[in-house]
């Protein structure tokens, strides 16, 4: 066993309850965290000492996480100016916390039409947006004959086939770049979307099988099984697709299970190098859902999780906390090692969390700068995935990304494009 781990596990338990013990505990925490700055970072075994009796205090974790972020990302914090395109609210899954999904009986419409998709994208284009975030329910045609009929009438066999056509439409007719987030996908489905999406995404949410046991939030959501979600992320790596994933904090998982999920993500990134961004997202309880009485994820838990994610993922991975889900204190998470705010829209609401409005871009810039950082708009694909000789993007996608970006890979024109939009 690594001597750092052995020393930590032995001494922290023996010294509990005394001032000498507290000092020893912090000293061991420092020693453990030194490993995060070494080549390879903390081992999986060491990672679990970030929880439990040997865990350094959250403040200490945040200091280490911030130092790692500064080492890899400096003082630049990014966001993606986007429009949110909810292609369909129909979904085969039933999650215990979701208000996004609707049935054919409750949905205002089964699918957005091409004309509606293009209208939203063009409105975003006029406001300086560069990302079209396609979010939709998982394979609704497998549950609802109404969805199958709608698709068949339009000449499509699946929702993912229709999504591919809409991504192509936005790519060819506007300056926006699509970012598809449709749920689990096969290799063939990912490959079909790849020519029209510089990046794609799928939240892992959790790696815990407990959450789909009877009574759990994912009991009736087959696509939320960790193994099938991890397989989608793995297939994206095999295909060389820059990919966004992340975890959801506060849906019944333990701290150890969050570490499990982060390590799963780390393992896939080490294998393929394709995880362009990891989101640490806090659960928000919503009325009229099975989990309405659960309560929002505590800020302390989110802060701890963000810091641990940075420590385990290292200095180079892009780490995000959505600012609209922590409206009262979102600048706090800059002290825990994040370097990105995710997609923020000057036009559309967050359809997954409609009760949580985006901060104004002026507000986002002020709060970011007050913490000593520079705010930069980015494309849905991060600069390191299309700049230089090692571009991950097919030629046409790379050409479009370069046309929208400045010499550093950020959105051309910077924050001046959004002046006065608070």
C-alpha cells in the first residue's frame, strides 16, 4: 500500500478528539493531497480517503482543487452562449425528479418542427449565440405509438434519426454549432450524429446501482443504468467524439458513490482523452414529482464534490457547475476548482430546470471578475479539441469552429459581443 494511505488510515483514527489529533489529521490531509499534484494523481485507493475519517476538511480540499485548476487552466473561466432546443419532451423513462418529460396527453406538441428549430437557432444567432443545445427525452417511440406515427409521417424511423436531421439543418443553415444530448446511444447512432456535432453529451448522474432499486429515483428509468450510460461514453471515446458528462449531487447517493462515479469518468478519459468537460450538478427538488420532499442538495455537499472532482480529475479537465442552479452563491464554486459555467442563454430558459433562470451575462462577468478571473465565451467544443494539429473534428466541423473562434479558440469578439445584455 502507498505509505501516504497507510499512514493516513492509521494515525487519523488514533488521534481523534485531541488538538494534537486535529493537527495530525490536517498534516496527513496535506500529505495525501500532495499526491494530486504528482504524475498520475491520486490512485483509486487513495481517492476513497477523501471521504470518511481520513478526509481533509472541505476548506483544505478547496485550496488544493483551486491550485490544481490554476495550474491547468490559469485564471480564465468560460461559458457557452447557447440556445436550448427541447426537440421533444416525450421520454420512455420515468425519473423520480424530472419535470422535463411529458406524455402525449400532456405535451404541448410531440416534436418541434424543422421550422421551429430553425427559428430558435436564428434568434440565438442574432444574439451572438454559438451553441444549439439539443435536449430531448430518451427514445419515446419505444413507449408511445403517437411518437412512432409522428416520426413515420415525416419519414423517420427513430427520434435519433430525426435529431440527426435537425442537427444537420442547424449546422448548414446557421452559424450555430449543435451539441446533442439525447440520452444513451449506440455506436451507429453516435457515428450518424458526429458529422454535425463538434461535441455531444450524456450525464452519467451516478454509478450507483442502488438508485435503480425499488423505491429509487431510477427504478423506472432503464436508460439510467450506469452500465449503459458508461457504455455510451466509452463508444464516444472509441469514435473520437469530444464529450461532456458529469454527476448529479443529492439524489440519494453517498459521497463514496460520487467518488465511484468520478473514478469511472476518469478511467474512460485516461483511455480515450475525449472527456472535454465534467459537470457537477446539484439536484433541485421540484413540485409534483416523487422526490418533491427530498430537498435541494446542500451547498456544502456540492462544494465538497466539486473540489474532490478537481482533485481526482486533475488540472487539465474542464470542470463546470451550472450557475442558475446555485443562484444565491454560484461564485463560491470558483474557490473549489471549476473553470466553466456551462451553457448560458440570453434567449431560452433551462427547460430541464425551468424554475432556475440563467444569470444575466453582465452579472456573470461581474461575479467572475470579482473573484479574480477573466470570463471568456467558448464554443460547444473546447479549444483544445479543435486548435492545432491534433484536432478531433472532421474537416467541415473544424473549419466552422475556426471561423467562429479567435486565435486562442474562444468565441471571436469575446465579451464585447454581449455588452449590455444583463
